[in-house]
């Protein structure tokens, strides 16, 4: 199963790219993806604080990612 991950804000700096084509042998949930990314990219240790969207809609941790989905990793935004 293939899907695309888009990184926004500081996550782009943390992993050194703004997107990633990801392949998984089976369907996975958002929480499983978060755990995989934290393992692959130690800089994403705060992954649980980031919002996740699938196909431009915010998603809960138990949502299953499907073939061809676009997953956006959105860190918290602060400022004035």
C-alpha cells in the first residue's frame, strides 16, 4: 500500500524534506504511522502533539490510512 506524507512547518526542518512517499505492507492507523515515524525520525519525538489530516480533513488516531491517501503532518502553530 502506498500513500504520500506531507510535512509542514518545523517538521520539514526536522526531517529535511517536505514530502515522503510511504509504503506499508498493510493498512495502518494514524497512531501506528505516528509510532513508525517516531522510530524512523528521532527528531519527530513530539509527534503526538501534531495534528494529522488525511486528504485535507483532520483525522483521529484510530482512522485507517488507505491506498493513495495524502497524509499531512501539521505541527502546532504559535505566534502573535
